[in-house]
C-alpha cells in the first residue's frame, strides 16, 4: 500500500484542499493566464502545454499534486512535487505552484510550500533515499513575494539564470567551420543527439543524463519541438553539436508574434573552441527568420562553465528576465 501524502495544514476560512486531478488542468491554465498580467514571467502555457509538462515529469496527480478551492469551488491555487527519473550526484525534487492573484496574502502560499516540503522529502525517501536529495524552487525575478517565502522556509539561493531574447533582424552573418556540415534535425540522428547531450552537459550544474524515454517526453517528442528550426553539426558522419528549437504556439497567440526558443544547445567538449556553437546558432537564427519567427529566446546559467553568456551576448541576445534556483538539502538515509 502506498503511504499517505502529507496532510495540508489548516487553510484560511473559506478554502479547502484536495488532490490535484487531470480535470484541473484547464483551471490551472486559466489561473496562470490571469496571473501573468501581474507576475510577468514571460510564459503563457495553455492546457495542452501543462498536460505535456506534467506528463513529461510523470506527475502522480493524486499523490504529488494539490488543488486549493475557494468557497465557490473555483481553483484558488495549486502545488506540485516532481522529480526527474534521471539524476546525477543528488536527487533533485522540484516544487512548483501558484496562488490566484486575488487569493494571495492570506497564507495559502506558505501552507502549500509546507505541504510540498513534506511531500518532497517523502518522495526522496520513497525513490532514492540512498543518495542526498535536494528540494528546489525556481523563483522568477518578478515574484519577490515568493522569494521571501522560500527564504523564510529555509531555502538558499543556489543558482542564477538569465532569460535572453533578440529580434530576428540584423542577424549575424552565416559562419562556416572547416569539415562541418550544418543540417536540420532529422529523427535518424535523435539517439545520437541524446548521447551527445549527455556528454556535453556532464559539467553543467543540476543536469542529468537523459534516458531514451525522458529525452523524448521532455525534448524531441514534445508538441513544441521544431526539427526544421533545429540545427545539427555533423563531422565525419557523427554529431558534434546541436541546437534544438521549440515554438510554443500558446505564447504566439498571447504575444501576437512567433518566438523560437532554443532550449538545448551543446557541443562535445572535445570540439569546443572551434566556433561550432556560434555557427549553429547563426544558422538557426536565419532559419527561424525564414519561417515566420520574429524573435528568438534562450536561457543561460550565469555561471555556465563554457562561457555561454558571452557567446549569446556576442550574437545579439540580451537579458530580459532573471530566475533564481533556491534549494534546501535532504540527507541520504543512514548507510546510503
């Protein structure tokens, strides 16, 4: 029998809690859309995007999700606890959620976070107690109240990220690297790209090797993935680098223009220093501009070990938002 999930602390009068269900997804999308005018996260997920995200992370709704309802039965907030099936060094459990704008400042956020901390510790104990764990909350720079909340709960700022954008005009000149072909993504290369990713991101903070299933569910098998806007660097019949592109059509509808997002950019460590990354990104920018995209975006770790921040700035990207990863450690089980 599965253990019971942690009980939620008493909620303010007029609010009740129950396990999250797949039927709550449209209400979650509506809550996030309404909150975006205040929160300014730059994200506009629709119900299909949320379903795909939670499916990709294998969310167990009845155990790892919580819905808070107001006295009218409308969704006033939600919380999820999710962990990647793959990990390196420590088992990272991600805590996500939001409270409806008009229901804030009533203590709901703190109680949801307390539930997430308890459930996150249980999840670590159920799946990988033999290694250290870490609870992680990603805090957009536009949500100072959330930052104060996690700090009071004992989390510490761990990593800083920048969301960068550039318009698709005055593009950098196409660049050539001797012996290298730049080609669109093809499914025949998919597993090799996955293996190159696992090597290229081996030094990156918080990353983990992706198995075939998680790679497909989170990256190249998603609705938003655009193989035609993605670029591979091929040399001597092997993949040496990649730029994987996505277009979120819900964002397009909300913004009024199409933006391509480069979620994964990597070069084999042995091939760095040859200009591969800048050549691939320049090619990807030209391809996106030719396919009705008006802007390009990506995210970078400010302490990226490969110097990616300087590379992106040199290609015309500028920081538009920040995000800080806050975390707290969980010990491994005795004898782990």
